[in-house]
């Protein structure tokens, strides 16, 4: 066996190991970034849903449900609210309220996802 062969073999093994370790590091970083991105999206989605729940409950408490069959003037048809803590806008609209037929009221609340 030639004397330079062992030196070349060790260099090749070092090169292969460094390539493998760098590939493992890149895949781990991709995984960590994907988890971070997913958790950020989940947080923003849950925050937007909490804002709509807050706004919906605030509006429903103002509509006086005890007088709902009689007093339709207290139930607005649409509106919006800006949440003061982070300047998010939540919109609502209602349809289907009819005093003669007793049709149910449908309320749609649109959340601001950003």
C-alpha cells in the first residue's frame, strides 16, 4: 500500500462526515423554522378568534335579549369595533330577523387575522 493512501482516505472520510453533519444541521434548522412559523400562525389565529369572541359577547350583551321579540330597534344591522390594545378591527352584520314570522337572527362576525 502506498504511504499517501491513508492520508487521502482520512481526508475523504472527513469530507463525507462534514457533508453529512451539515445536511443534518440544515434539516434540523428547517424543522425548527417550520415549528416556529406554525406556532406564530397559530398564535395569531387564536388571538383573532379571542378578539371576535370579545366583540361578539360585548355586542350581544348590549342587545337586551329579554326584549328581543318586541324591541328590534335595539339590535343594529351592522357595525365595527376597533380593539384599543392593538388596533384590530372586528366587523359584524346580522340578517334574518323578522318580527312577524319569528325567524331566527343570524349574526356574522368577521375577524381580523393579522
